[in-house]
């Protein structure tokens, strides 16, 4: 039972961003292919090599009108997520 609980924590429902959405980190606009958002609006970047999404810290997704991008439950998919430290470890970055 405990193994199942920890396994569930490594998956989240993520929605693709609308094409017109922009990713911002403070005042800088980022180009982030494969960006997705969770229900809380947290931005994740899907990394195909890992077959997982990585949470980006302090980045937000906004629409041209300045409002936060909306999570689309119709297009959301359950995907594996991992912390940045683990992703860097697997990719061999230090």
C-alpha cells in the first residue's frame, strides 16, 4: 500500500498550454517547448528523453491579456513528473 502511495505522487494531470500563452520568469519571457501546466497553474516542461515532466520554479504562464493561462481538463493527460534535481541526475548534468 505504501509503495502505491509514493508511486501516485510521481504522476500529475498536465494540460498543454494554449499556443498564444507565454512563459515568464519575472520580467523575462522564456521559450519553452513542451510546456504544460497543472491544475494549480504551475508550469512544467515535458522532457521527451526522460518521458517525464519537470516542474519549473518561479515561472508562470500568461495569456496576451495578462491573465494566467487556464488549465484545460479536456486536453489534460496523466504524465510522470520528477523534481529538477532528479532530472539533472539522470541526464548527467551536475
